[in-house]
C-alpha cells in the first residue's frame, strides 16, 4: 500500500470526525445560548440601574431633593433626570437593547418610587415574566 492509498483511506474517517466535532460544538452552543443571553441582559440591567442610581444622587445634589412622583417608569425618570442635568445620556434599555427614548414602543419594566418622607427610594426591575429581579434602595442622605 503506497502513501496515496493511505491518504485516501483516512479521508472518510477525518470527515466523520470533523462532522462529529462540529455537531458537538453546535449542541454545546445551543445549550449555553439561553444562559448567555440571560447573563447579558442581567449585566445590562445592573449597568442601567447603576446609571439611574448615580443620576438620582446627582439630582439630589443639584435640586436638594429626590423626584417626588409616587411611581415613575424608567423612561419618565430618565427624562426628568436629563432635564435637571443629573444624567447626561439616556442609558440602554436592557429589555430592548436601544437607548431609552429611541424606541417609541419601548418595554419599560424598571420603576422608581420614593417613600413618603422622601428619605429613601426604590428602583425595581421586572423580568419578562413579571417577577421582581432587582430592588435597589438608597438613603437620600447618602447613608
């Protein structure tokens, strides 16, 4: 058996191995993809909440008080913070991937509410199925 015949006999086995590796890689990606997508959304949600927290603290510093509206969706809170100069740019909506204000049909599942005395505030984010994901409470005195 010469070298050319040996190569010809190996080609089918190599192709089968290559197909098997590609199938296993595809299966692994199919299994991991949803968790990677959820992790990305969670990172975006954390970053958006942090931007809103900083904007609220800046607003308190500029205006001397927190926004007093009893319940604001994030889109309205962002508009208010941008008007006061406490927020330079609108953060990314973690549910749509676009900046707040760019999408006329944006899904707004982050809500701001201060307590009655205005000493603390809550940012609450909801998952797509309506469960509470993140709650952030801060004292208006910075404590």
